[in-house]
C-alpha cells in the first residue's frame, strides 16, 4: 500500500464539550485526516488536565504503483505483473514426473544423456549417434502421444506439472488484476477471479486453481471449491454482466469439495444458483477445460456458449475410478471405465458436448506451457469474435439450445449416423429367415448369368440393378445359413464374444494389430471350418456359396472379357447343352435308378452295372471331345511321370522359400512391416507411408534374390528337360505342344510361389 509522508497528527479538544479522543477515532474509522489507520504506528498519547494530544508515527514501507506501473521494468523476475497477485513464480523448478506409459521414452532420453556425457568426457565425435537417438526419441514420442488411451489422457490431465489457470492467465493477458472475496466473509483460494485484457479487449476471467506443489495444493484445497468459491464466481458474473465484460472460465477440478462443512453451508444450492444464473447472463461466455472437469463442480462455471477442451483434458460426471468401483466393484477397472465413459476431448466433440479441441504439444501441456497458452488465446479470440456479433436474444437462445440438444432424439427425424453407432444394437437377427427355395435361387442365378453373357456379346450394358439384387439376396441367404450352422454347432456364443473383443480393440486402437487377438480369430475360424461339414445345412450353404462364386465370376468376366474368357464361357455352355440333351438325360436317369436299385453293394459288386457306367462315361467323353475339336482345340492326354516331377518341383520350391524366410532377417522385416501397418491404422500419415513403402521394397528385393538362386534355376532347367522327355514317350505327335504346356505350368508354379510370399 502506498505510504504518505505526514507530520504527527494532533487533536485537541475540551473535555467539558464531551468530544473525547474515543469519539474522534470512531468518527474516523476509515482514516484520520486522509491517513489510513493501518499506516499509523504506535500512538503516543499525552493528556493534560483540560486537553489532550495524539501523535502518529508513519511506518516506512516499500512503495508500489498500484494497480499498473507507469514505467514497468521488463527485467523484473517473473514479469511485470507479479506484484498484482499473490501467485508468484516458483523459487525452485518443478521436479520432472514420469508417468508409467512414458518410461520407454525415459530410457531413450537416458541413452542420449549418456552418449553426450561420453562425448564430453572423451572428446570424440558422437554427433551421428546422438542425432539418430534423438530422431528415434521424437518418433517414439509422436507414436505414443498420437495413440493415447482414455486412461492415459486422464493421467496427463492430472499431471502434477500441468500449467494451472493463473499460469495461462499471465501468459495470455496484457493486464490482469485479481478480485477477491464473495462479500459474505470468505475468499476461497480454489477459485480465482479477475479482470484482464487480451488484444485490448477486457474480459472477466474465473477458474479453478490447483497448486504447483504440495504446499500450494494444500492452500488451494487441490482445486476443489467450497460454496464460498462458487459464490465469489457468482458475484463476478453479476459484475461482468452489469458492465458488459465477456466471461472466460477455466475448468480444472476433480469436483466440488464434498465435506460436511460444505454441505452445511449449501454446496448444492451454490452450484444450482450458478447454473441458473449463467443461462440468463447477457454477455458471451466461453469455457475452457484445461485439465479435468469433474461433475457439478466443473459445470457450475461451465454453462457457456462454447465449451472448448485441451487435447488431453477430460470432462466427466464421475471419475473413472469411481465409475469402476460402482460398476465393477474395483478401482482397478478404471481403464475400462474411462473407455466406456467417453470423457476425452475427441469423443465429447463427436457427441457435440464440446465445441472444439485445442491442440497441445507432444508430451502434454507441461512440455511447453507458453505454446499451449497461445493456442488457448487464439481459441478465445476466435470464439469471442463470433459471439460478440450476436444480439442479446440470439446469444441467450444459442446458449440454451447448446444444452437442450444434448442427447436428444425426435420421432420421425432420421437419426444422425454418428449417434446411431452408439445406440444399442438389436438382439434379434438382422438377416430375415430364408423363404426362397434352392431350386428357385439356382434358376434365378442361371438367368442372370445368361443375361450377362448376352450383354457381353451384344456390347450392351448388363442388367446392373437385377444383378445387384441377386447378389445381395445370395449374401443374405449365406449369412442366414452361416448363422444357422453356428447355432447347430454350438459356436454362436464364441463368435459373439469374439465380435465384442474385436469391437473393443477397434475402439481403443482403431486397428487389429494385437497378435493375441489375431491368433484367437484364426483359432476360432479353423475350429468353425473344421466342424462346418457336420452342420445339418452344410449342403445348402455350399450350394449357395458356389452360386455366389459363379455369379461373381460371371460379373468379373463381364467387366474384363478376353477371347480366352469367352472361349471358356462358350465351352461351359456347350457342355451344359450336352448334359441337358433329352437322350443323355434319359440315360443318366436310367443309370441312377439302376444304381439305387442295386442296393448297398453298389457298382463294385455288379460288373454289368460298372460296365454300363464306364460305357456312358466314354460316350460323354467322346462327344465332349468332338465339341472341343469344333472349337479348334486338340485334346492331349497328360503324362503321369511328368506330373509327378512337376509336383515334386513345386514342393521343393515351397521348401526353399520357407527356409529362406525363416533362416534370414526377412522374418524380422516382415514382423516390423506388420507392426508399422498396425500402428498406421486406416489413415497413415506421410512418415508411416514412406516407412511402409521402404520396408515393402526391401522385402520384395530380398524375396526376388532368394528365389533367383542358381540352385533353383538349375532345378528348373533340369525339370524342363525331364518333362520334355516324358511327354515324348507319352504322345509322340504332340511332343512340342505338350512340353510347352508342361514347361509353362512350371513357370506358372514358380510365379505363384513368388506372389504367395
């Protein structure tokens, strides 16, 4: 307080006039002759018989220019605003705190320090190693902080070194003066209020204030306000509304202080009063969650036109630990609770509870507090520029509508797809029960295939709508058949549990990169495929699957039809015509009836019946060969010896490739590629894409070098010679054609193995 240089003050009076020294002091309770009583030193009273005298000695104190210095010194430690608030810079730097999930980063940081120390001690140049380690550290830091889980964000929001409300205020304001007291006898240090300016515009700031060390946290009650703190904020709201100051609130509290004394003093009433008042304020309000916002304690100063959140801030109705204790009877389930509560900035923005996310530096806001403060400043200015343009009625309606629309649904209006994802799924099967018989379905597929073939010949568009309908119908039928098979095999429960695990993994990491989960999926798939033939509806399922494959094949041929494909279609058509011919059909049906009447012993015990079957087979083969010859094709019998050697060569190639993959560092590269693809997810950034492409190029080059070994080439040449000799002994007239055919098969086999890897 400013001191005033004055001479000792004396009072004289007459006792008979009843004007005593006590009366004079009572009448000057706010100061004597303009001098505050707190500036008075020890009073020296001298009394005489009929008069008296009072002397006051002024105490010399350090002079302050309050509230703003005319000529501020920019070199003052802590900045020119340090004298305006009891909030001072810490004398000692905060100790670094490492969270559990950050320990791998600390190991890299320790290596960097050790290498730097070694370079300083030995005088050797380790700059390349240091740069490599620093790049590795930055990459690991980026990977970690771009794939944080909800509980990890909760831990960052509670970080002891995270910048507080006043840290941000002194970074973003040109001037700030703190206002104290609720005018009801108390000043809660957990809530700080004051006036400040940003870019020349005045604002009323208020927010929860945590401490930066244990001593400050005890003083600030760990950022948990009592009713006095909310009443102080309410007083400042009325003040700002009266003078037209826009309001900016900073939320950073685990919740209102819930002790007996606070309840006795009306904690709930104070919060409710704030909620009601904020909806009627005629000035713009912007709230920013800088740490954790817990329940009504946060909402009491959070009913704003715009709610913004720092990237690693959280906003919840109950803490993850409390939620886990209620639902799962153990606080250890807090990671699961944090995921289910949807409390992070990104999730709340999707749900339209928060209006925007303010970015933080890698490592959290405490890694670069000033940069974070400037991002907050930018967000405040942009939001206020938008809100100050609204008139009072529009502003009040905007604030009310923001909260009225939360979680609301109206009948007759289509549901937003973003919200529909979070709705409870129907328990009844989505696939309707099949009503189409297999014969009708087969006939329909054949008709569509015929239409596709005719459209490809006439160069006109195929019936795309009809084709799409039939494919969708087949897919629905197959889904139904698979569901029925799973129920019959008793595996529907396992499949449902696996779907839940996959959905959980996607919510956490947006990918299926967990090896254990992949292994479970493969095991379940193998078990289902193994037991599927024993399902009662297996024949129907297989038939419909074949129909879908045939239709898809016909569709692909329509999209890209070559002379070879057209020839295949024509041959298949002629073959079907041969089988469907009345006389052939009659022979086949007669033969089937004789086989059925022959009993259990079947064809093997009846030589005559066996001869008839062979005779019919030869007749059909002969007629089909005539069909092939009509297309200009020549049927060549295969050489068994050559086929055996080709199969042996294929097996040898597969063994060489397997040995090459397992005996070199190629396997490690493949695993690294899988991990990179898993980390990148569905939308990889530029660095991830370049790294994945580099790994793919290295793997392809290594495979080509392994397959192109001299040993494999020599085997290939030897096999070609043997195939040529074998085909010569089999059919002399078609030696050249057959050897080319077999040799081409060897080449195709080799290429197939390459593409498989």
